[in-house]
């Protein structure tokens, strides 16, 4: 693995919501270019862009119509080339989002495949005369009938996202050519989307009513395809991170053990019903931490994150976006930036952006949210209850426009944004935190510098202290010393753990340990 990957601080940008440079209400590439100084001053050295390719945007770009063209609403290929050049001038890396489990039904490959059962594109997708009753992630059947071909095609996600057939050598060659084309342009790696489902051999035998994702998840040929593709990609000086559905540590290690030649690290998708609706998030988080430690002990690297474009905002999910908003945002930052592995920040987490609950379903955009809402109504739930339920886990919580200042559209745009702003933009925004020494933003800057300057926090050994539920405490040991991290991830006062090492350690961040730890207490000690 290239050393820069272990020094990376990755900042995920959801381009549609980051910064709108031409006032059409939609974020764009030139908007990102205008914020490179901000990102560099924050301490970011690597950007990951959610998809910017040409797309009908049924799933906001995760349905690609042309892998080698830029979505016109986001700008031009020339804009992209300038962004890439300006990142490199700043010694920042730029990682793209690679969506190759499926493409758009408007992609040329699908347009041609649906025209003929015998032509050169016939097998680029999964076609069936008599499909079973598999379910798609975004609701309804995972099979859609195509009049022109007189057959059904498989889509694990929306019907506008037909699954690509990785058993078709010609398709795989086309994908590898496209990947090489982006690498030749100088991009610095890929986050690879929904990549646990490439082997569809389990589909026929899948029980009726099961999700297509379950029928295809983490099967042998999927790994074989990945090893072939990723071996080529890793011949370059790149970062690779796979978005996977690992149901246990073994399935996770199958993707990230160096011996597997698949990914350098993984972002593990956790279904909302497991995380968002968990009854004790402290315990859930501690279990996650134990898995990370096991992964590290097995010799694998990992990706640390709390937020992304598919999850609610971390300060609302794990912290407290009300009484202890700032303290809990900082406590979560400590957890995200002091662990083994590459830390991933999601746009807006550095200023403590929160969930945004709309009071009308028509304000929501996300295909997944709307599908789940319809599903609940069909099950007989009232519209109010259905709205309350889906809004808690809605992916739109993390997609509200970035809050740059307290103006009408928060400095994101001069035009009405594509998605409703969060009302708290007047109090939570970059401008108001830039010159506030006690702000969440300034805290992130301090913490990022601490991490960048400490080998122990990047690659040091990790051991977990045995503490009661709300307290998460661990140490990171390296050649340059040992860091001890203590966090009270609750809104209650709790008794302090007894950690002898701290008696001779120096407080680097946070408050001195005392007999009782206040809500969302955090401390980083060095010894
Ligand atoms: O999300 C992946 C994803 O949703 C699946 O891994 C998950 O297993 C599924 O929801 C069932 O629980 C990625 C992108 O991050 C997301 O934004 C896209 O909507 C999705 O893939 C399709 O491209
Ligand atoms: Ca725009």
C-alpha cells in the first residue's frame, strides 16, 4: 500500500450539495474548485467525489449513463481537468466514485442489449424469461419487463439501474478500459460502489421475497472478478476503498486482507434497521471498534467513518444535536480521527451539520426514502407515522446543501437549492465558526493536525480499555509514544474509568479526567 494512503485524511464531497457556482441551485465542479483553499486550510489532503458522470440522476448519479462524460449540470470535462490539476498543485489527491455493479438504463450498453438477444451486447446484463420473486433495494421486484426484448432484466437497486453481467468478458474488458482511461487522466484512486454483489449465481436458488442483494452478496466469483480488476488498478499509485456489505469480520477481511489483492480498505454498509434504530448506539459503536481492532490485528488496513451520503448526520445519530451539540460533535470527531486506518470525513461534519426533518414527504428527494415511505403506507401505517419513521433514517439528512454562511441559501447558492436547506443554517455555518477558537471547525483543524503529526494515531497498535457502556476508551501505541483516548458517548454524567497510565500522561486535547465525566466528555492524553 502506498504510504500516502496511510497519511490520507479523506473528505467526501456530495457535489450536488457542496457549492453552486452558477446559481442554478445545484452544486457543481467549479463550486468545488472555489472551496479548495477552505479544504486545504481544514487539513484535507484527499477528496472523494460522489459520482459526477453523465446520468439521468434517478439515484443522484449512482446510475451512470456515460462513464467518460461529466454530468452537464455539474460542469464540463475541462472543469474537471482544472479541478484535478488544482488539487495536484496543492498536493491534494482526487478519488473518484466507481459504480460498476450497475449502470443507467439509459446507458448505450443497455439501449443496445435490450434490442437483441443475440447481438454483441446481449449478455452485458442479466435477462430472464421467467424471473423469481426477488426484491430490489429500492422497493418492489428486482426484475423489470422489457417490451423490446420480451424478457425481464435484473436490477438490485432501482429499475433504472440494471445490473451489469460480470460473467461477460467483453463487458469486463470495457469496464477495465474505462478505469484505465480515468487513471491515465491522473485520478488518484476509487471508492468502489456497492461492490459485494457481482456474483449472481445465487439468484435462481434465492428464496422468494428475499432481496437480490442477499442472493448475490459476497459470493466466490465476485471476489475473483474483483481480484482481476483491482490487481490492475493497484499497479498504479492509488487509493482503493470498496463499499461492501460484510455481515461479519471474516467477510470483511475477505475484501481487505493484503493477501486478497482486492481493496486497501472498506466502507462497510450498515442497514438502517441495524444502526439507526439500534437501542444502544454506544454498545453498537463499541462492537464496531472491537471489529476494527481485530481487523488491525489480522494485518489489514481500514477506513474509519461516521457519516456519508447514505447515512443520517453523525451528531444527530450518535451525539446530541440539541443541548450538547458542540461537545458531542467534537467527541465524535475524536473517535473518527484517532483510530487505526484512514479517516473519512463527510462534507459538513466539520461544522457539526445535523439531520433535517421535513414536515412534508414532497420535500424529500431520495429514491430510497420515498420507496420506504410508500412501503410503510402500503403496510397500513399513517402518513404521519410513515414520515416520522423514514425521516429518521433518510439519506436526505446528509444531502442538505452545505452551510457556508447565514445568508438566505447559506452561501451554497444565490438560487433556491435542489433540496430544502436546513433551518439551522443561521447558527451552524462555516463563516460563524472560522474565527471562533472554540468552534467545531477549529477543533477539527486541531485534531487533523494532531493526527497528521502522529504516527501512533495512524498506524499504532490499538487496545481497548474495559469500560462500562457509555465510555469508549482505547490506547494507540507507536514508536513516538502512546495516546490514550477517553470519550463519554452519552448525555449522562458517568463515573470515570481507572486508567493508571493517565496519571503520568500529558493532556493533549479535551478536559482533564476527573472522578465523574460530564456528557460527551472527551480527552486525548499522550505518554
Ligand atoms: O449504496 C450501497 C447500498 O445501499 C447497498 O450496499 C446496501 O446493501 C443496500 O442498500 C441494501 O441494504 C451505494 C451508494 O452509496 C448509494 O448511494 C446508492 O444508492 C447505491 O449504492 C446504488 O448505487
Ligand atoms: Ca450549479
